């Protein structure tokens, strides 16, 4: 079995697109500043085999980063409430669709196999401009990804 990275990426991105919160949704970590408005970027961050794998195949944890970012020019008191509303919708969507339409075993919401679904806030300096960011870690458990052969 091969990792359906495009299917998984599309499924994670589709929730961001459906939310209506974002001016743009990228399927990559941007190298350049995204501009005005709330932006969402999604990329694969880590792929790790799990100890709970079977005797003949390896189950993996594929972690995606979903980054929300906006310019610090907006009224400061409005930035976090706007971003948290978008985070709330996205996390609710990922929990509600925890198999991403049957593409995987589960989104590891509570962290049974490592980092749970998690949100971290911070700041990012990009192209000389300061951004407020919130990164959502979306850990996806994919059963029997790689076959073990003697």
C-alpha cells in the first residue's frame, strides 16, 4: 500500500476551504508572506512508524501542520478572537470527520500514539512583516501502510 498523500492533504485542506474563514488556503508551507486577510496553509510535517504495528505491516502516524496567519496590522483586540473562531471550526471539523472520509484509521485526537490534536499560538517574522500565527497539529494514523517482507 502506498501513502495517499494527495488524498490526505486534500481532505485536511477541504475543511479549511469549507469553513469560509480564509482569504486563501495553501497546500504548502509558504516561503513568502501571504498578504492581507486570514491565510491557512497545510503541509505534511512528520511521518513516523508506530509501535502498535502488526507482524506483517507498519502503521504510521502522518502529522500535518495547519497554520493560520494574519498580519499584525489588524486591531490587536480582534486578531485572536478571529483566529480562535477559525481554529474552533477547524478542530471541530477534524474531530467530527476523524477518519477523513475513511482515508485513515483516525485523527489521533487525544494522543494515544504521540502528540494529540494540538494548537499553538505564536508570532512569525516573514519578509520583514510580523504575523500572528496559530499552528494546528493534525496527527493522522494510517493502518498497514508499509508491508514487511522477509
